[in-house]
C-alpha cells in the first residue's frame, strides 16, 4: 500500500481546485440503473470509489466509458439483479444499487456492505423503509434478497425514516423514481447531494418536490416497462463540499494565503460559521473561498462544535477541523453525533503530539500542541486528510501509511498540494 512522505512545517500559496463530489456521483451512477439507455455524467472525480461503482455496474451488464472526468453509462444491457459481495464489500455506498435494481427488475440481491470502519453502519433503516413500501426482504448468507410484490399499484405510498440517513434517502428516492406512483419520504436527509440526485431523477422523467427538505415527494415512471431509448441524458454533478472544506483548513493551519476554487457557499454555511467563531479571516467570492494571509494561529479562538445532519456541521469535516483545533490556544470540544466510532484518528494525532482526550462521542482538544513528525496510519478517508493537514505543521518528515483511503475520496490530492507548495511525495509500495 502506498504512503505519503510530507515535510513540514510549510506554507502554501495559489489556488487549489476542488473536484466533483464523490458522494453525489455515486448515487447518481446507481440511479442510472433506472434508465434503459445511455447517460453521460460530467464532473465525476477520478477516484477508487468511482471505479468500484463502475465495476459493480459493469458486473450487472452496464457498458461504461470514463474519460476526462466524463463518465458514460449504458444500462440497456442490464442482465443481472445481483450485486456481488466481492464488489459491494469495497464500498458501503454500493448498497444504493438496491433501489434501482428493484424498480427496474422487480427484484434485487445485494450483498451487505463494507466500507470505512467508522462505526457499525448497519443498513436497517434502508431495509425497514423498503418494507414499509411493501417490498419483501429477506437476509440470508450476507445478502439482502428483495422483491416487489405488486409492481406499480397506483396508490400513493408513504414512508417515514427513523433517522435522516443519507444513503437510505437516496436508495428510496431512486426506487420511487422508477415506480409509476407517488411516494412520500418523511424525515428525509437534506444534504446537497440529495438535491443533486433529485435533479438527475427529474431529467430521467420523475417529478420530485421537496428535495433538500425533510419531506420529499416523488412521482415516478415505470422503469420496469421502459423501452430502449436513443435519448442520452447529461448531468453535471456538484462540486465536493468536503474537499473544499479540507483545502480551506490547509490554508488556515499553515497560516497561508490561498484560494479554494469551485465552491458552493450554500453547502458550507455551518463550516463557515465555525470558522467565524474561531476568528479566521476569509473572504467568499463567486465560487471561491479566499483564506487571507493574516491568520495567525496564536490569535484564533477555541470552539465547541457538534456534528449534525445537513445543514449542521458535517461529520465528514470533523477529523480535519480537529487537527486545526490542536493548533489553537485553549480547550475545544467536538461532539460527534452521526457515527458512534469516528475518533479513530485521535491516537494517530496523538502520535504527532496532539493533546486530545476522547470518549466514543466527544473529544476535548487542548491547544496549542507542538506537532512533530512521526509515522502514522490512515484509519479512514477523512481521518487520512486530517493526517495530511497535521503533517503540514509537524516539524520533520511525517510518513503517512495506507493512503489508499485518500485515493478513495480525494482526486490527486498530493499533486494539488504539491502545486500549492507542500513537500509531499507518494512512496509506492
Ligand atoms: C453518507 C456519506 C458519508 C457521510 C454520511 C453522513 C456517501 C457515499 N457517504 O454515508 O460520507 O459521512 O453520509 O453524512 O454519501 N445508519 C443506521 N442504519 C441505516 C443507515 C444508517 O443505523 O440503515 C446510521 C449509520 O450507522 C450512521 C448514521 O446512521 O451512524 C448516518 O448514516 P448515513 O446518513 O446513512 O450515512 P451514509 O449514507 O452511509
């Protein structure tokens, strides 16, 4: 497995461009299953997780072509309703092919997922919600077997999620879009990626209202009867708000003047709110965040923050903000409410010299800590980004092992950071 060698401390400069959103691209790719023809998706990041979803779709008969961030998927030859363990285990998001397969084929056999080891991450909400919509499900030998009972009855269907799970909302939306009836999802997730998915489903022919609120209504089309079509649907996925936040923190933690480009500010309000509380100097331009050169870490303030579903502070930026807080004078506190085991980076940060006390749901960070280079290990995707940020301020050469996690979710991170002035090398295994 590859490693990164990072020399710190360092200053960055220039503009860092954010890529398309992985978490938007994956469900939209899964939603292509509804369409008996070709879709072209643009702004798709070149990442391992995207390749995993491509392999999964291909294993079920899709034809794909991926060039220059543009991905075409032709599902007219879809010949399977089984998502195999060997492919699904690589990435939890694979489970969202369930909705598309069910709508298109009337049945699905999808392996229970793997993915980052952040908490148990069950799929019970997905399954209970499909059952509430009249789907028969059965879990056997690591697979979920699901079958529609009366395909496309015209009655309105309603389902209420016990928690606004992002993946469950997406799975249900895709299913609902492929059924010739109206489905109402209550207590839905409100993340920007949900809105992007809704926009794509509308292009395919569904009528979606309320995406981005807790109450989504979808009038679908009958994906099981759809005849092959010559029309090619095009969609540009949104930019990645988590990558944008990560690079903004890179500028702040290194007291640098940088611009982060391709940012939708509406997606990052809770993050900006925390930066304001800390006292960071930054300017928001059209689609850019400019981190101003006058941010002196010793003059910033500690903060208490809680991760929450959107529009709250994203759990996917928790590890990155935590490493910044290690550099700020005073005691900060982070409450993690989305995942029950998302502080696995704390022991690795401690190896760099951070002073953090963590329980399973909260962490107290005492700053400023003088960070020093040490060999560290990536534990999950966002924690890996946190280690790269830590290595930028740690004195000496930090060896970050197992960066395959980063390759799952950040497009060419080392090239972008190198261009901005970081001394970073990929060490091939
Ligand atoms: C998505 C994102 C991930 C992000 C997360 C929360 C993708 C590909 N991934 O993951 O980066 O960290 O949203 O913003 O978009 N849960 C259950 N049962 C279920 C489903 C979820 O208990 O059936 C729990 C999970 O274990 C977790 C919480 O609900 O504790 C949130 O999960 P969910 O919103 O579903 O996240 P994902 O869709 O997996």
